[in-house]
C-alpha cells in the first residue's frame, strides 16, 4: 500500500509464478509472432505457438533447452542463455550441443550463424523465435546435416588427390565428384536422400546416396561394373551391414553356386614350389602312362594283328598303369578333400551374416565408404598389373582401351574380325578376388595346371573365380586332359605320315 502526493492510497498486488510452470501443458499450433513480446515468458510462448515441432525440455527465465528433429539422424539440440541483467539489450547466448550427429565443425557454424541472428535483434524480445526459425530453416533445407562429418572427410580425401575435384550443393543435397587418374577420368554426382542414411520412400530403397554417372572415358563395361558395385555398397549399408561386409557382399562378379561369399583367408591350393613340383610330377606321370599304353598297343611293323611285345610284358604294363592310376586318384581325392574343407569353412563364415539383422532397421552411414570406394578403385585402376605377366592391365591411352571392347556388330570384314579377336586377348578382366588380368593370361591360368590355384598377386592369395570359366577342379582337369589327348593324337598322326 502506497500513498501519492495528494495523500491518496493505492494498493498493488504482484503475483509471482515460476516460468517453467507458467507454460506447462500449453501447446498451440499455428499463430503469429507476438511483436509486443515484453519478456522471456512471452518469447517462449511465441515459440511454442509458432513452432510446435520444437521440443522444449527445460524453460526458465535464465536459460532454454530445446531441440529440433527433421529425422532421427537430423536432430540439433540448442541451449539459449539469457543474460540476467541486460537482456534483451544484450543478445542471448547460443550453444549448440555437439554429439554424434552434430560434429564440432557444424556446431561452430551454427553457433556463429544463430549468434548473429540474435545479435541483429539485440534490444528486442523476439530473439528466441528468430533463432529457432533460422535453425529450422537450416535443418530442413540442408540435406548434409546427418552426414556433415562424413562430408568433411570426403572433401579432405578428394583434395588429397591433386587432379580430382569435389563440388557441393547444399540446397539440392548433391555432390559432384570428378576423379582423375592419369589420362582416365570418372565424373559422377551423388545425391543425398532426405532421410539419410535411410530413404524417405520404399521406392528409393538402396539409394540413400544415389550415384548418377555424368561422363567418363572408361569403356561402358568397366564403368557399369564400378557404378553398380558402388550403388550396391550403399544398399547393403542401408540394410545395416558394416562398410567391409558391404564391400565384399557387393561384388558384381558372380560367385560359384557352391561358394557364396568372399574370403580373406589363403586358399589350400597355391602356386608354390610344392605345387610346381606337383605339376612336374603330373607331367612325368602322364608321359609314363602314355609310354606304357603305347607298349601295350604297339604292333609289329607290317602286321597290325601281331603285338610287338610279349604277353607278360604287356600285362605288367597294364598293371603298372592301374597302379599309377590308383595312386594318382588317392592324391586327387586328398586335394579335393582339402578344397572341400576350405569351402565348408567359408560357408561357415558366410553363415555368420545374420540376414534377419540386415532388414534396414539400423542403416549405416554410407557416404564416406562410397567416396572411399570410388577413389580407391578408380584412381588405382590404371596402375593395376596383371598377376600373370606383371604388365599393366590397362593401356595408358583410353582410346586404345576402348578399342579392346569392339563388338561383333562393328567387325564386318575378315580383317576387322581378326583384329577383334586379337584385341580380346589383351582385354582387362576382373576376377572375383578383385584383381585385373589380361584375358589371355587369365585363360591360361584357369585352363592349365595347377587347377584351383590362388591368385598370384602378392596382396591377394585368394582362389581365382570368374563366371566365364568352370569353377570345379574336376571339370577343368577333364577339359585339359581331353585337350592333351587330342594333341597327342595329332602328334601321333603326324609321326605316322
């Protein structure tokens, strides 16, 4: 109760209520910003009314904690601190929380931008809504928020290559990548989905990072192989696989029916000194069997009905052939058992992939693995060497490489057809283990003993598979044996004439 100059008494009643309780339960969708806001309480009321998607966890007259979420992987938490004595004359203090989604680089950027928004409105009670308006606009329009850390690493990775470039378009969520390796180049765009690392719709499943080819001077067959594996890598990671598992499972070269998956372990069959000795032994054994068969079948010159050797000698030759055959069969069975055991171990390893877990419920970030894959494969491809001849798998001139992929429709004359067959022998071929062979080198490696040998590349040592050649050792052995028998028949016929 106070008295004025005239002696009149006036009564003033002040009701004090805690700020956080004064807004409990208020949730008004829509509404206009209150330009006449005169307190922190008015600003927070405007925030609740105009931005209902902002989740306020704590609100007092000293600070405000809130967050905005576009998706589970695009969420930003902010703390606004109100200066005690001179707010709003002094702008509020913005502190963005750094976590798995918001790396330090993005936090620094948002702190600066949001702080500037508040500073521009110093002296007015409209700073809270203005700050969150800018924050919501940034999160909704920038698709790189959930992959900000990956994006920075991608930029650093590409810049480490002098000739490669990367361009970023925030609003469209698009990255333009141009990789240069000597005279070869590969240019593509990567579009980030709104719900990265997942996708917004089921129709776009597997395209959290959509790879679109723009231009390249690699032949279409090689380009499609690289691009398809890159997109499959993204799909596998959206399923929930790790980067390493997704890389191995995305191999575009089909695995044999009896062997699903890749192996980092060395194979049981290797091109070692022992294997070479075994090859020499096989050659000597075949020569011995050939001589014994010739002894058994040889006839007296001029009379094909009379045998040249005695019955006992011919009988001993047949027994020796049977004995050698039994011994070699036992050795082959032992080798096949080793290969079968290796296959069982690989199947057991692949069985460790619990497919039920990879249902897309836990998608993994795939941007950095995608760019890393493209950088590794494309920049090193011109430097790949054939494990057999140790020469470069690809010619240094891109035009020369394209000439190795001439189609049958382009070869009309006999000279062109012959040139196409010659070019095919030099064509680079990628095997299941990931190494690049010349076609002629791989054909020799696959069709001649020792069958089932490991890759000759020092960094590989895995079994070599390719769908153009049989994967079963027995079939390869039979084909080779028939070829050798045919060759011997031709030689014998030549000697006769």
